C-alpha cells in the first residue's frame, strides 16, 4: 500500500512480480538516480509495459528498502549536478508528490 496525495493505493503481491526484462530496466534506472521525473516515469512504464503508478510504487519500495530518504532540496541539488554533467534534461517534476507518498508509507 502507498499513498498518492489523498488516495491510498493497494498493490497485491502478484502485481509486484515483474518479468525479468522489466525488473532489469527498473533496476538500471534506479541505479542511475532513485527519483524519476514524470517524463522518465512514463517512458520507463511504456518500456516495461507497466502502468506509471506501478513504476512509482516500485521506486518507492526500493527507496524504502535501501533507506533512501532525501529532502526535496537535496534531490534538486543532485539532479542539477547530474544535469550539468549530462547536458540538457527536463527539470524534476512530481518529486514533492512522491516524497509525500514515501513519508506516508513510512508512517503506516
């Protein structure tokens, strides 16, 4: 279960089972940066044949499992450093929403 703003979403265990190719793509994306932009979430969902909410849940669970809890300002600072190294990249959007979801999951 995770919270998306004011809504609670339930994820069944069988929905968490991912094909090997999807799990690999998600893992590689997570290793690059544990917080995705909305554009990256949608692209990854399309690539893995998943709903964007499933990708968001997977990332939330991975951050919780790895103990990754960053402040919004820290996320933006790291992302701007990555952006300057990689060239043009869309600014992070939806991070505050995901951070709320992370914090509500931790409290539950």
